[in-house]
C-alpha cells in the first residue's frame, strides 16, 4: 500500500507539472484565456466552482487519508472487533447542511448568469431613425460549413465571421440540414443550431484578432453531425468598429473583375463550373448551396481547416471528398462536365479565388 | 400446486388471485408492468401534443377539422361498458361461478371486438380522406398513439379468448384464477387509457 | 426428479444453461456475455485512443471513427455495464433476502435472452454494412440522415435488449417486495438489495420512454413516419427529451448498484456495520427520485430558454446532497473500523477519490452558463468517464473479486488482482484526468481528428498512453480468471471471513435451491449477528425442513427471444426493394415469438418438488451440489 501511495503522489505531481508546462492552451481557442464578456463570465464561474469544489475535495481527502492510515488491520491486529456504530444524527445534519450552503453559493450566480446570457431583448431595439442599434448576424449551418448573413447591412459571407470589438453582437442560429452547434471557445460558450427553430444569443469580442498569433479566433461545430464533424471549423476576425464599417462598405460594393490574365481565365472557368453554388458578391444571396467566396483571398484557411495556399486549394477543388469526407461539394470532374480540371485550369481557378478580396 | 383439487364456492378463497405466492407475485408484477405502460402512454401523449396539427407547409389536416365526436363517443361508451362487464365476470370469478364468468367475459370480448371494428372503420375513413400514416408528423403521432391503444385492445382480446378456450373444460382453479384476474385488470387499464385518448385527442381536438 | 449431483457431459451442461431458470446460472450467463461485450467495447475504446494518439492520424477513417465511438458507448452502457450489474443482482440479491429464487424465474431467463439477442443483433451491424454512427445518443436529425442500416441496427437491437432489461427490473422489484425471508424487513435489507430495488424501479420507469423514442426512430426510418422529419412538421428535440428522460435515470441505474456493492465491501472489510444505514437508504431513494427531474441538464445548449435552464440547473445541484451524504457515511464506516486491504477493498477505497472527482465536475456542469463551455467538449467526456469508470467499472471489478467465490466457488488471485488494480487505476486517471483540460482548451468531443495547430497534441498522447495501462489491467484480470479456474481450489461459505449478510451463510456456490430451510432474520447484517453470538450454523430457521417447490427449466425464453431477433431482420430490410422477403421474415419472427408466448400461456407449468429426504441427503454431501434443474 505504501508503494501505491508513492506512485499516486508521483503521478499527481507529474500531471500538475504537465498542465503547468503547457499553460492554458492557444489563445485562439482556449476557454481559459477568455477574450470577451461571455467567456469571462463563464471563466469566473469556472474559477468560483473550482474553489468550492477544491474545498470539498480537501475535506474528503483529509478524512479519507486519516481513515486508511489509522484504521488498518495490520496495525490493529487480526482479532480486533470494532464497535458497531449505528450512525450519528448530528453528523448527518452537518453533511447535509454544509453542502446545501456550498450549493447556494453556486446557485445565485448560476441563476443570475443564466438569465443574463440569454437576454436578447436588445436585439430588435432601434434608434430614432428606425435603424437597428446592435449588430445582428444570421448564422446558418450547413454540412460542413457556416454562412454568416448581416441582414441589416445586406451582406453575406461564409466560413470567416467578421465582427466589431467592444460591443454586443447578436446571433440568430438555424441549421439548413441537421443539428450543429456554434462554439467560439475563447469568446463564449456554445449554442445548438437546430433545424426546427432559431436560437438567439449574444457574444462580445473584447480583443482584436490581429493580436493573435494566427490572426483569427477558432470556431467549432460542437455537435456530432457526420463524418467531417471534426473539420467543420470556422474562423472569427474581430476588428475595431471603424475597420468593421470599412469592411461592410467594401462588401457592399460591386465586385471588381479580375485583374491579371490568369485570374481572368480562372474567372471564366468559375463562371462555367462553380457559380451555380458559390456566390462571389458580398450582396449574396444567402442560402446558396455552397459558401459565399467574396472574401476568399482574405481568409485564413481553405475549406475551414487547411492552410491557406494555392496547393491546398487546388487539391480541394479536384477532390473535396478526400479532405472532408461526406461533404456535399461535387468533385472537379463533375464540376468540369466529366473531365477533371487540367493543371492549367486549376492554377487559373486558384489565382482567381485568391484574388477575391475586400480588404485593402 | 395441485390442479386436481376441487373447490366449491365455500372453499374458494375470497381473493383467489393473491391466495398463492405465484398469484401474489403476478399481482404485484402486473401492477408494476402497468406503471411502465403508463409511462409509455405518457410519452406517446406528450409527443402527440407536441406534434398536434403539425405538418408540411401545405397540409390542411388539423384535429378540429378531422375528428367527429359521435362515432368516437359511441366507441367510448362501448369500451366503458365492456369494462363494466369484465367487473361482473370477476365478481363471478370470486364467487367461483365459472359459467357466469365465461358468459360475462364473452360479452366483454364481443364489445371489445365491436370497439376494434369501429376503430378500424375510423382509421380507414381517415386514410380515404388522404390522412394516412405518412402524411405528416401529426398523422404519425395520432396513428401511433391511438394505434398503440388499439394494439393493446387486440392483445387483451386475444388474452381473454385464449384463457376462455384453454380453461373451458376444467373450470377455475388456483392456477388460472390469477390469470383471469390479471387479464381483467389489463382490460381496465386499456379502458382508462382510452378515456384519456377520448379527452386529450378527440374532445380537446374538436373543441380547442 | 432426483437428479442432484450428477456428473454431466458437455452437451448436457450447454443444454442446462440454455434452458436454465436458476437465478445463479442466469447470473453467470449475464456475467459471461456482459464480460464479452466489455472486451468488445474496450477494444473499440483502444481504437479510438490510437486514432487520437497524435494530430492528423489516419488509423481510422472519419466514418469508421464515428461508428467506433457510437458502438463503444452503446456497448459499454447497454451490453456491458448493465448486464454485469444484472449478473451481480441475480447472483446475490435473492441470497441476501433469503429467497429460493426470483419471483419469475421464467421471465428472468427471458430477460437474459432478449438482452443477449439484442446485443448480438446490434453487433452484427459490423458485418452487415456498417455499424450505427450517430453517437450513442443517436440524435434524430443526424440519425435520420445516416445512410445504410447502422441506425436501424441500433434502434431494433436496443429495443429488444431494452425489453429484456425492463423484464429484469420488474422481476427484481417483485422479488424484493414479496419474497423476503421472515424477519427481513425493508430496513434490514442489505444496501446492495436496496440499491437493486431502487435501480429496478428506475428501469421500470425510464426504459419505456427510450422504447417509445426508438419506436419513433424505427417508424421514421423504416415505415415512413415523420416524428423527426422537420419538413413534414416533425421535431427532433422530442428525441432528445425522450432519450434523456431515459438517459439520466440510466446513469443512476448504473451507479446505484455500484454504490450497493461498495457499501457491502466497506462494511465487510472494515468489520463494521454501515455507518448511517438509514441515511444511506434514504439517500438512495432520493437519488432515484431526483434522477427523473434533471434530464434537461443534458440539453442546456439546446435553447430551451433561461427559465428551464435555471430550474434544471438547481434541481441538478440538489442531487449532490444525497450523494455527499453517501460519501461521508462510507468514510465514517471505515473510520474506527479494522481495514483489511483485499482487492475488493482497494477498489472501494480508490473509488472514493475517483468518484468525488467525477461528482464535483458534475456539479460544475450543473452551472448552466458554465456548461455552455463544457458541454460537448472533452470536459464532459472526462466527467462521465470519471463517474462511469471511477464508479461503475471499479464497482464491477470489485464485485467480480468479491462475489467470484460465491458465484464459482473459487477465489481469484489477490496478487494478480492487485496488479490489475494498479495498472487499471493509474491508467484510468492518466487517460481521463487530462481530458478535463483538453475540454477547457477547446477540444470538442466526437472529433475523429484534430489539427497540429490546436495545441492538443501532448494531452492526447498522454491520454492514449493511459488507455494502454487500462488494457493491460484487463488482460491481467483475464489471466487471473483462467488461472483460478484451472487451479480450482474450492472455498467454504464465508471465504472473506468477515461476511455479514445471508449470502455468506450458505455454501459457495449455493445449492440450486439456495436455502434448505428458509432463514429467520433477526436484524441488519444477520449473518454477523449469528456469528457474534457463536451460532455455528450461521442461521436460525423460520421453518422445519420440508419439501421445496422449484420451477422447471424451459427453452421457450430462448425461442421467444430468437423470434424477436428474426423479426428484427424483417423490419430492418422492410423498405429495401432488393429484399422482397423482408415482410415474410418479419411475420415469421413475430410468429415464433407470439407462438411460443401462446404455448407458454396454454401449457401448464407447475414446477416440481425436492423432497425432504433429498434435501437431507444433499446436506450430508456438503450441500453445494449443482442440480440438473
């Protein structure tokens, strides 16, 4: 038993060390590095509950360790018959009452926060001129990508959510097919994206994503939705209000035709093979079968999770199933009318897509 | 247990259904089964209420437009009466009057069959109106709830008939008395469930 | 029917087990099949951990990974943990209350065979076009979208095995209500019997909603109904409600018997009566009661609204109180006792910190706003494995060692048992402790892979390493079982020497009629009372020795269950145009089931009697003969 205990201590120590060494994870995605009011509230609850629970664990551990050290038969002798105690009403009262008090400490902020985080009454409030006071984003989840529509601004984007910092952003969530769940760990907890009803909540983004190593926050689908559930990622760019307004303005402009020759060639191919599913205008429309590609050149990833380079893009276009099994995008051969895209066509498409940008 | 032991109305116990350990076990076990059945029907009712009148966008079927009370009211009366006749049958079972018990059970079965016939007629009528099982979520919930009850009626009837035929020659004994009792108990349960269906599905459907 | 103590051939033994209605043999059947499925589920777990060993691994494809997690969860819950607990309930509970068998021996056998065929049916999916892949929770929108027949195997298989469990639940309830020996009042029942009682009540009320949900799923997928089809007016949240109205009590169905086993162990190996027996009983009942009022805490992120979330959050927190009462009463049981560190006891000791860790993370997740972060992340994976493995599996391992002598008449090796304990225990914490942090670092559950850029590599590698330790522990246990069986050293009535309850007063294994004379129970821990008063026989009797009535064996339960098995294939392929025979198979299968039900109903089956003389003769031979029937 003694040997066992040393094992246990060593193990605990090792674990603690490991946790310490790897810190709190990446700030793009860790709930332990909150980057907004909602995540901060939840983090505070985490700390509060951890403190209360640590107290419980300490009390139990002390009694536990004392008991198994003091009352071993090897110490007491084989013939010892302990007194057959029935119980104690006083003790029962104590260990009923104390936990209730501890739970009350947790219950009050729980109830407060539950109502606070669900408060979307300001969603529809308008100023004197009838304009919405707060930004609302309609999020639609598809197998396996995300569409973000800004109804008031009349623009649509996909895969990369762009939001202003330091203000509440309200979200309407609905699924176009099956159930998903919308989660940006470092900004706030998740909310399910159901097929039958719109779910509403808000988030606040207190940090500009350009300060992050990767330049974006990571968003996840948190509800099993099929083979590529693990790859149903999206990214979040948080910018200050001014930059956000600029971004909206350039999204609202008519897209410019491609500039260089290769990209022009790609645009033609795109018009023949891709435009049926993908819009390339910030005006949308929303609800296309494939993600809106207006900002493709500005994005952080290809298909939401692969490194943003032409190589990955070309591979993806030619054979999407290979990279995101179960997704609904037809392969290159189907899109190209029976022939796989030639290397030249792929280069052109990639050049065109990478040129799609609304940022300066 | 001795099957050959002959009972008279005097030597027959007051509660033959619980006079043996086997009988007692069956008695308690069956009540527990009915508890589980109640939860089953509660789940079906909850689903029905959640899906009531729900259908594809163009669907015109609603409870208030579809259901007609006269037929359902007649069905309710028939089933309630059959519950009463099964009470008479059990009264005679406890008095060790086998013939009278069989007769009242026969009437119960007849009423149950009538109920089932009317239910089939009713379902058939809906299907002819275009309200089939696959029409909408509402139709699935309705047919599943009422149909599950119908399946219980069918099972109860088969149970009664099997018991009546099996024991027609040998009369009552301590081995089959609990079986008759439980079949009758099951029949009451079916009746109670129907009262809820009548209220929740039909009355509330037509009125509200 | 004088067939005691005959030497039997292999075929006769097999036939005996196929037709047995003896609760002790059915217990062995449950243990073997549950143990088998435990190994299958463990293998699936190892596959999962290998896949997640490093970023971007391609050991399993995305689709196969989803099948693996679905089958791991489903198998472990429905086909491993519950049946193994049912094995202990069957083996021990009737002995603890001084009964000769359960209330419905025939139904006991039927319950087992339904579970068995349901489990086989579910696992056949691996070989017949793919296993279910929508998670063990089988959320409706994903399940309806799933191609192939995997989900159909899930719904039909669980329906069948669910009927089996329901039957077992009713059976135990009636047994405890009606068949306690004289003097065995409710407040003298051993804790394991109490937890069996409450868990059975939960089975009774929790399984019907699941069955209804599964039927909806079957009708939607196979017969064109629209319960969950949103375009047709259906609603997928109904599935979530039905599933969790079952699913939460299910957690208590698993953990309460585990509590029961540990309660027995603490008392036995501390040589001390349970501290606060009454409080423990009422805590058990309260936990069972609250278990039905908290299901929506699995659905905090569904969007039920703040009022529902707040109410369910508070209701959930309350459960911590009776659970805490239990923990402290156990601690006070060993306090002042004389602790002997046998293998069952070290499991029980290890259970306390493990389960407390799982419990406190449970309370953290009851805080609804915090749960928005923790839900569907690896934090929840860590939490429920701490509860299920740290509670239920440790109890199963402890119970296996504790009750092995009573079930088989031999002792598992303590030395190898300790090896299993340490490897399993260390592996368990290594695997799951770190997963709390993976969740906090943003890793969602049920992901088949993760990028190297997410910062989760190291912790996943550690977790996979831990799983290896657990696997080694289980292998050592298997070796232990083989060695013990080969050595076959028989033990007496009370092999642990400090037994307190009735099962330790009779031979190991007990004779097929359990008690030649029904015992008279004179208090809590009745065997302990007799021992302390120097009663060599360990029992006082409530009746003189006389004829004993026993039920006949029957093959009908097996045939009835087989009929359901056949019918399921018919339902499975019902809408498949290439298989026109499906309807015929469905009808034949149901025909077999209802036909055998009719035979059972019409054919008198009155059992048989063991005469007084046979009992006396049997007692002379030591009393632990293995009768034919």
